[in-house]
C-alpha cells in the first residue's frame, strides 16, 4: 500500500508545482506581486466553491 500513497503524493506535488508555476507566470505577465495573484486565485476558488461551482464543473 505504500506504493499507492507514494503515487498519490507524487501526483499531488506535480499538480501543486503546476499551479505554483501558473501563478508565478500570471504574476509576471501582470506585473503584480506573486502573493497578490495567489490570494486572488484562492479567493476566486473559494467563491466558486461557495457558489456551487465545483459541483457544476464536475458534471
């Protein structure tokens, strides 16, 4: 079972790295501080989840 949890962890790290790279790129293109872009992305995500957007996206 350790293999499965390692695979899940590796996949999670790859997704996190992709997200971090995307946020860095967005900040660079917009000429804004990374933390501003990151906070904005988090707030947008939370607003989408609160509005039920996550359920709609899965369908």
